[in-house]
């Protein structure tokens, strides 16, 4: 398995694959990411990240059936692996622990 560090965009893509479950493919991931983040995202960024996450062992993919909507082309469907779920849990735990350490005075507007 390639490196286990997750960048912010990688984490968002993994979370999106988890949200979409069995309907996670390039365009559906892009659409959901744009909806969730209110960002404009390039499809090439999504595809590169999906491939990289699969190389890291966090995702696995298989070819889905062809549809007339896609002009008869198959789509590559993605799903989280155990390693992907573990990486997301570790990321969530790290962020949660760090958020707990931020002094409450910062959130109270300096009172």
C-alpha cells in the first residue's frame, strides 16, 4: 500500500464515496462533492484522486454495467476498503482531538 497520509481533498473524496455507497463513480463523486462543499471542482481532479486513493489501498473499483445514458459505456464504480475506512476514522479522531485542544477563549470571541 502506498503512503497512508490523507490530504484534505483525498479525505473529502473518500467521505463522498462513503456517502454514495454503490453509486460512487467519477461524475457522481464530482456532483456530490460540489453540492457538499459549494466549490467548483474539475472532473480531472476527482479522477486523479480516485486513482491515487485506489493505489493507496483506500478504495477498490470495478466496472459497472453500460447504460444508454452513457452512450453504452461502462462506468468505474468505487467503494471504500477496510484501509479506507480506517484512514477516515484516524483522520476524524486526529481532527477531533486537535479541536478539543483549541482554547475556548478563541471561540468566545476573546472574552
